[in-house]
C-alpha cells in the first residue's frame, strides 16, 4: 500500500509500505476513506520535533477490513472514526473521560501513521466508534475532522468551561481554534471573541460563531480582551497556538477564577510559575481525550447540525501529500484533506 | 502602638508606629487579639522577596474598635476574622468565589501589616467576618489559623477536588500542608498521603487525617505515589511548598485527568509547558480566596469540630517577633503565634 513518510524535517514522500495486518487480537485493520494533515505534523516538518523516516498521520475515517479475535464492538464493513490516541475506553482513566491518558494509550502518529491507504488500529473496541451507517460522501470531511481537530477544539472549549452566560476568548485561528469556536457556540457561550489577524480566517471564525474579532496580540491582545470584558478578562479562554507568547496571552486574558483550556504547546514553552499563580485561574490541557466526545460529535455531524468539514480548504490526493504539507507550512491552506 | 517591621532581609524589629485610623468610609480599625508569622513571611526574611522597612503580618483576629460611616456588616465590639487579601465580596469576581482576585483586592502584607496591636482594614464589610460571639480564649489560635493557613489549606484541597472516593497526596508538611490534610479529611477524602520526612510533622499529619506517609521526594516521591495508586497517580494533589522540585513532584504525582491545587510558588519556578501538557491534568492555584470559606470555617471551629490551632507550636509575645521569625526560619517551629 501507499503511505506518507517524513524522511527528515521538510522532506515528505509517499512510498510503498507493507500492508498492515492484525498483530494483537484486539487490533483492527481499516481501509481509509480519507485522511488529513494536522497542524502538529508541521512540528517535525519544521524541525521542532525530530523526523527520521517517520510514518505520518493520526487522523482517520474508514471501513473496517479485518478484526482480531477479541474485537467485539466493530465488525468488518463498519464505517468508523477513531481518535489520534489509542485507548481501551474501559480503564479507570478512560472511564473518568481522559482516554488520551489511558493505561493503554499510544499515539497513532509515528508508530502507525494514517496518511496511508490502510492502518492497523490497536485497542479497536475502545478506540473506534462506528457511524450510524455508511456516510454520504459529503459528510466524510466532517467525520474526519471529528478524529482530531474538532475533537480537540471541543475538548478545549469544555476544558475552558465554555457555556451559557460565558464570554469565551479563543487564541489562535488555525483549524483547532476555529473548531473551538464552533464548540463554544454549540455549548451555548454568550460571546465568543476570536483572536485573529487573517481576514479569511476571521470570516470562517464568524461562520462558526465568533461574535467579536480581536486582532491585537500579546499584551495588547490581553488589554483588548480586558477592555471588552469590563476590565475583568474572559471567563473562558482557549489556547490553540502553543507558543510562549500565545500561552501567556491566554493566561493574561483569563479573569481571576476563570478557566483556561489549552491543547498544544511547543517544546520550548516555559510558564513562569509566579505569573500563573497570581493569575488565580483554572487550567486544563493536554492531548485531547477525543474519544470521550466522538459519539456525540458523530451524531451531530450525522444530523447535519454542525459542519466542521468546512475547515478543510484544500483537498489533494494522497500522492500529493508533500504539496499539502507545503501549503500548510506556508499558511496558504488552513487544513488539507488527503483523498485515498 | 507597637508593630513588627522588617528593616531588611533577616532583620526584624518591633517599633512604635502611628495608630491606624479610618481613612476611607469603608474602613474599620481593629484591635488585634493575636497574630502570627506566615511561611510566606520567610520569603522577604530570606531575601527571596525584597524587604525595606516592610510592615509585616497579614493574619489577624480581633475586636472592631472603630468603623467608617459606610460600614454596615460589622460594628464596634464585634470579634472578627479577616483574610490576608482585602475584598469587597460583592463584585463579579468575589461572587464567583475568587475574593483574592476582587476588583478591590489589596494584600494586607506590606501596606497594612497585622503583626501589630491595631490595624486598619479596608473594605471592612467585605473582608471581615464576625464570630457568633466573643470567643473562648482557647479558640483564638484556631480562629487565627482560619485567617490564612487554614483557609489556604482548605482552598488547596477544594482546588484539588479532594472528596469522597478520592486519593489525595499532599506535597509539603508545613502549616498549609497540614491544614490541607485537615481539609481533605473534612471534605471526605478516602485516602490522604502526606509527603513528609519530619517525624514530628508526620505525627501531626496523622492527627489531622493522613492515612499514609511518603518520605521520598522528587522523582522517587512520584514513583512511590504511583506505586500506592495502582500506577495511576493520585486523583487530587495539593502543592504546599512552592519550589521547582515540589511543583514538578506534584504535577508528576497527579493522574491523567486529576486535579492539582497549588497555593504558593517561589519567584524562580518555571513550569515546562510540555511537561504540564502531557500530564493532562487540571490545575487551580493562586492566593487563596480565604474569604469564601471563612463563614464555614469559623462555624466549624466554633462547634469545636476541627482544631486547626494545633498547628501553632510556639507562642511568643509580639515584642519577641524576631525570635519567632528565627525559629520558623530554622524550622524549630512550624508556626508561631504572637500574643498582643
């Protein structure tokens, strides 16, 4: 089969790889219907993380082709969506809703790599969620978004306790930030401030539910959020960039006692303890437990209540993955879908 | 009147100071019944924070002597307990329970200084809480503890979501750590692990409710907590030391999706963002909103249900404050009460 390999930072190829097969009795093998490139795939691409013939991709939707003998919840032919972290969905941590910290957690990125025609999914019973039937073609982008970018944005909004009566500020207008706006709206937030300086993304932010746009960044951005919230700061702040500046901007924009949800940080971010302390805020972050939200997200997509698939603004065949990476790196695309 | 002044780091004197008087119509002047020395007073004492003829002390109980014309909730003669942060208790932030981030917040330490015979308390209506009557002499240490160390430990336990069915780990066996143990027990925690290597404090930890003692620190301490919790880490971790090592120990000891409450960090603590991110935990910290808890804490003390006053293991007259600072600095005392 064909699959994406990052030979080294900046060098992406599509190569023939061995077809995946069942190894553990809890595995499934799926044939992908579509996959995509994640903002976090740019970290190795830009050399922020290592890349050495790394199997890329961790977002996936597709049809089950084969199951191990212990798999009970999915069957051959099912259309499934999975998270970017493998989870058994039964351990104490999963049951508490933190499947990305499952005792069997394993990142799909690196070892598995779903920018490919097929993929072996460990812990299939816990990881995969079946759709109510075979989806219409036009739903596939949205279902694929649920696999990471929507699930992550949703978690960020839940972590920030977005909800009725709340003012939510979203730092970052990438795909996750946009999905967090969608989530904050669905969760009933009263006011959603998108921090964005790109016209096209501001437009998409408004489509997904942003009520206000703030173009300022850093301390000026914080001052603007304070100004818009009677000097107090936002109840809920979502950090969806992951740099030192954006993280501290998010801390500063959160009111005392407010909630900060963050879903990605670069390796060099150092949070001054004293600044976090005197902010007096709740924080919750980490790789999103997307699995917790998948059943609900799939249903909302199935019912055509939400349209996260609009976040994909470039579609390419798998063979042209390198072009997709380049477009995202150069910010000419927000998020790239790869057809199989 | 007499009051404590820190001339410079390490140099504490008791001097004649001008008697406080009403400045704002929302002020009250109280005559202190007792005051005490806080672990955080050691920061300037040790030169970690500046000290330049600083008026010391932020814990206080006493009798109202004079009130400004706008004060309605307390009257002359009332016995009152206040928090170490002034708050109006009516603004949006206070109403959300974060009085230490009140729009009128002001630290008692520095500008006011309650290691003295009298003190002016701004925002008296919001800040001061009256006791049900004049307290018996033996209740005064406990009421004084409520002013900061008990209120702070209680907040830490609430921030860590200590409660029924939870395993709580407490990093630090100082006064705040001990009070956090008391709080975790009162909040119904199933298991309370005190991280302590001092025999006398281990004893007090057990008195207040600790079920397990862990003497290891740092990575070894984390490994021991994991071992005691089926490899998962504690549901709730309370950080009551404030160093780099103790903070990261607390992060490491918290299970994925668990809660970390922290109530003090040194100026040099830097939290590696990526480590906090991959921990996947909730955090809540900051100067404790003691005011939120004061009415309940006072009632529990009044009913003799809790005995936080036992945390004071040295009592000295105000005039011997310097000796008290020395004892706490050298760890020959956990917490020093100063009689007026």
